[in-house]
């Protein structure tokens, strides 16, 4: 096909860009597939919001893993069912097991290594879904959990007291901020997943009750508490 001389440079440039992009992608894909990656089945589903992972529980585990010089990255998938570990170099299976078991043990956490088809499925999802959270990025899950939990609380309150928009919105925002603080602050979140868990839950409840009393009054809040 005849191509005008004035267009030939642009055609050649476009062809060069396409070829370069293909070469770049070809060079990256093998790296993703052959990087030293291990996946672990992780029981980190959020109790209050079972459609997502529990960021406050996962974060200290991921951060602890990343403290090891042989681990470059540690990720949690959105559903909270799988942890991915990216190793800085080729590490023997026995050493990988020793490192991960040591970290998991410090957090009273049990996870099993995925193998064969399960590992391949995890690798595909890790490489393509874009729904994995590295280290402190799991705070995004905690913020989402706070919003979902707030809705549950407000819907429960609405069973006892009609909540107008003028009341529901600011009340919802105050409760959400309380939960975000507890779910994302390292010190407070640690209390929630330790032998102080009961005391932490009690303190969270007291903060939420105080907000409720401010908006709907002591009498209504007491009726709600008595019904629980």
C-alpha cells in the first residue's frame, strides 16, 4: 500500500512505540511469573464485614514480615483469605518456612502454604486483579470496615428511634471516625487483637454510646441498651 512520504515518519514512529511496548511487557511478565513469590491461606476475613479482609489484624503481621531483610513485600488480598510474600532473592523452602512460621507464631496466627493449582490461581489474581494491599495499605480496608460497621450500628439504632437525615449524617460521621481511629491506630488496633480485646470493645462501645446520647438522648439510648 502506498504511504505518502509525509506520513512515513509517523507510521514508523508508531510501529516503534508498539514494538517497544510489546518488548517492555514481554520483559515484565516473566519477572512477575518467576519472582520468588509464596502465597499463604490466611484466615483474616473481617468478622464485622465478611466481604473484606481485616486490616487491623493483618497490618502488624504484614509489617513484621517486611522487617525481615529477605522479604521485600507482604500483601493481603481484598477478601482477607490470602497473604502474598515477595522475597528479595531466591530463598530455600526450608528457610522460607522458618521465617514465616516465626513471624506468624509471634502473632498467634496460623497460615498454610498454597501449592500447585491454588498457588497458580493466587499468582494470577495477584498479577491481574489489582485488589491486593501491601503493608500499611490495609488501612484502606479498615476505613471501609469502619463505614460498613457504622451502617450496621445506625440501622440497629433506627429500629428503636427514627433518625432524620439531620441527625443520621453527623452521628454516622462521628461514629465512623471513632472506628477509623481504633481500626487504624497501631496501638489501639493491637489492643483489639490481644488479651485486652474485651476491654477495648467496651471502650469502643462507651465512645459510641456517648455519641448516641448526644444525638438521641439518654432515655432512648438506655432503652436500646436494655434491649441488647
